[in-house]
C-alpha cells in the first residue's frame, strides 16, 4: 500500500534562522522524520530497521509563522531500499524533498 504519511509542525521562534525566516534545518528534520515513519510502516518481511542514505531538499520559499505540513508519498518500496517524495504545502511558499533509506 502506498499511502502518504503526513507530519506537521507549528512554527515557533526557536525554529527561525537569524534572518527571521524558518531555518532550513527545521524543514530537513521534518522531511527526515516523515521519511522515517513512512519507512517503518512499509518495511518488508524480515527487516527490523532502516537508515537514511540520502535526503535532498529544494527550497522554493519560506515562512515566518503558522504551520508547515509534510506529505510523504512512497515512490519505491523495494526489499533493500525505499524512496519517496515529500511535498510541503506552506501557503505561498513550498519545498520539495526526496529521501532514500536502506533496511538494516
């Protein structure tokens, strides 16, 4: 089953970069978290865990307040690797991510 996995995060002052906008590391952490929960829910038989092996994010905008939502959709669910795409509905701003993980 290729169900999307959704995570959201309320923007707080400690998540902002010195320029007052959402810190890129916050977006990356949410993408990796969504990837992790998505991988855990799709592990093949015999697999006990996974590790992130690649995470790529393209930033198209940013926010200062409100909430960001990450929608993680599986793109490849193999026996040894999994990958998925992440979209970031943030109103006018958006980012896209791709994450790959290997079973361990």
